[in-house]
């Protein structure tokens, strides 16, 4: 397994809001694939699959790490927390949630440009998502991230897949038309092998292409973590994940069995 030199990947993550990590989860690929199979055979109530007309389905489900044993094993025993601590430069690392995304060959649904931060029911100065493909993914079908967008200083209006605003009273700025102005942005994407990971900040603008033109499935396990000072963000029931059972108030420390501390730096 590859190690992460703090002076290189961490600096890239802090500067660009996204970095590629080669082979860091390769020993866990088969375990995660088994967990995805188990999940797709028994989805949770939070399944959010899309079935575009005339196209292959796009399966999504989230918050399953406590009931899918392969996912729990990964969260608790993979080098996830150590990598997160090094990238975020955090003293404490807390798990936020897991997300499985499976695009079948021929899926015509593009994941539009967005930031995760305004959707999430958590906020804080240190955040990281790991986008971990379980299949070979060419850069043309992989995650794309806009370098430095986590430092733009504002969140863009969060939208649903149908193009309507997530929050009716939201007056935040619309996302710029990145595809029409790609030459004006530094867009990061990489050819990826199973067990590689893209680590990116919750505020980083990112998207992903449709899987048209490929015979390959694109299975992805994504793990989201937070560092020091993370708090609950009340999205009035519209955020992600919904966590309807929580009694936390806006601004409360993000604590509870859903958000376990995975590591704490030695004093």
C-alpha cells in the first residue's frame, strides 16, 4: 500500500482541494465489491437510484456502513482515518457517512457540477471525501474537480438532478457554466485503477461524465469524513444525508453513534 508523504499530497489537497492517491485502498477492493453486491441485493430506505428513459440505471445508496459488514470493516480498519488526518491536518477525525454509486454501462446521466458542502448536514473547516473506484475508470468517465474552488469563498446554489433548487428561499449564486468555459478553469481528473482514490474537500466543485461508450461498470465507494470543529448543519430536512432521527440543533458538535471518532492525534 502506498504511503502519503505529508509534504506532497497534503499540500496539493490544501492548495487544490483535490488530490489523487494511488493504490491506497487496493487491498480492500474485493471486500468493498462484496459489500456493494450485498447492498444492491438489499438496498436501504435511503436508496436514490435513477433510471433515465432508454438508458441503464444509476444506483445510489448511502449510510449503510453500520449494517453492511464489509463496509464497517473498511471504515473501522482501513487506513481511512490516518489518510484523512494527514490530508486535513486534523487532530481528530470523525466519520460522516458512506455513499455507493454504481453507473452501469450506457448510463446517460451526467453528474452535474456541484459542491457537496451546501447539501450536507455537517460543516466545518476540515472536510474530506474519498472517491474510490472499484473498477478501472478512464479519466473521461472519472470524477472531475475544479482546482482551488474550495477557496472561492462561497457556496453555489444546490440543485436537484431535475434542475430545480434544493432550497426554495436560497439566494446563493448559481454554479458557473464550467463546461462552456473549461479553458478558464483548472480541471483535475485522472485515469484510475481499483483502489485508487480521489480525496477532495466538501467545498470543491466537481462532477462526473455519463458512462456512454464504455462496456465497463463504474462502481464507486465514497467515504466522507470531518476533522476538528465539525458541527451539525440544519437543512430543514432537505439536506443529505437526511438523518431524520437526529436531535442535534444547528451548530451543535457533530457527535453520536452515526459519527464515530476514528482517530485522535497523540498528545
